[in-house]
C-alpha cells in the first residue's frame, strides 16, 4: 500500500498537465523525437490497428505504488454501457484481432462480462489484465470460471515471486492472495502445459532499475513458484516502470527523477522501435476517447487530430497510419530490451 508521504506527494501530481510539465522541464535529457533524429530513425507512425485496448475505469480493489493509472477503491470513473457498445461497434472491423481489457480492475466494471461475451461472439482474442486479488474478492469469486468458459487469456501482475517484494509494491497480504488466485486458475487449467487457457505473469521492477533479462527471470519464476506453491503459468513478461503518476511521485520524493530519466535515455535501443506497441494498438479511455497507448492516456495526450477523437467516430483507414504522439515518458518503452504490453521487445 502506498505510504502516506507518497500519497501526499502524489496528490500534487494528480493533474496530467503537472506531470507533463515535470517531464518536459525537469528532465535534462534530449527530447524523445530528437533521439530519433540523432539515430537517423524515421518518424514514429502506426503501421496497423490489431488491438483495441479498453480501460474499463479506474476503480480497483488495490492501491499499488507503481500504478500508472492511479487506480484505487475510491475512484469512480467507470465506462458506461453506451460507451461499451460503441467500442463493440468499432471492434467489428476486421482489422482488429485482439480485445485487451485493463483498468483499474477491469472486472469491477458492471459491463465487463457483457463485453467479453459480445467480443467472444465476434471471434476476437480477449485479454483480461488482472491484479489476481480481485478473483478472490466478495462478489467476484465466479470470475475464474467465467473467464475459463469464455477462453479469456489472463495477464496477471505479480511483481516478484517473493512475498516481501510483492507486498512492498502492492500492499500487505497481496502476495498470499495472488498465490491463492493462481492456484485457483491452475485448477481450472490456466497455465497448465497443453491447455488452451493462457496465463501470463507480469514483472515490474521493485525500485528504480530496468527489468532484468526476461527469459532468465521467467525461468526463476517457474522454479520458485513451482517449488514453493506448485503454481504453473504459460509465460512471463517484463514491463518497465514508466515515469508517470505514482511512480513519478516516488522518483521525485526520493530525488531520483533525473537519475532514472538518464538511465532510460542512456539505454535507448533503436532495435525496439519496430516493435513498439503504439504502432499496432489503439487505446480507449473510460469515456471513449482515443489514444496511441495506455501511457499517453494517463497523461491526457490524445491521438493526433484536429479535434479530439472518440470511439463512436472510429475510422480505421483514417487512424491506421497516424503519427504517434510522443513525450519524454516514451523512453521507458525503448530502454534496454524495450517494454510493451507484451513485455520485452527485443532479445537481450
């Protein structure tokens, strides 16, 4: 659970405009677009729209220190049934292959199951980005069976295979509940070799470092979780902590913002550019407005357009080759092996 000091610090940075000001004014590093020019890379444009990633709202049963969405139990932003239907209309376009549901805890949206069932009928691959603990919460215990019945892929946050590190980032008791949820999912077939039910674990660094080698970390997770708890999973992905929202607050509180930004910039890897998630994804916020990625959404940086774009006005041909809106936070996706919603972009 976030400390009181951190929450007080974060209250000053809740406004995306203040976060952008800090990223633009306090960072002594070159601008992200300038780095492209220095590396003689072409401008960043979308190449397809294969995934519709929907933020179902900021309501969550947890308050994690690394959360870039600033989600929590006290948030009331929730996608309405009308906007859900507008998303489904857009999802009918044959260019889409995947529906990626996130939050908050997306499962806490009252229209979550209806959206999953409808998307399933459209033949789309469905991803639920779960914090795991929601699967044990009162009123949600039927979710694991529902997700299995609908063949929903689960991408679940588990910052570490050690209780101390996980609880430090997600709150006391989070690790034990997560293990219980994973064991329940395993009992339904999730993550079991040969099963169609995919269970992906997500690692976020605890602290100010970049993620370690993804394949080596996956091997460690497999060994430790199996030996300690008989837990199995399909694969593991690593995601870099982005310098926005609560993590930005922590960087400033610890006076390590410039150090972290320098680390990201120095680790810029041009080989990651072709695999950046913003090139094949379209992000939708709880109100239905469109963004190039989930991180841009949290900084209120909508897709480039003469007027703000909404999902009800979705035009595939108009958006499929759009110029991507970038900022200093984008260095988080291009550092080292890269970072995306699918984990590392390049081999180590």
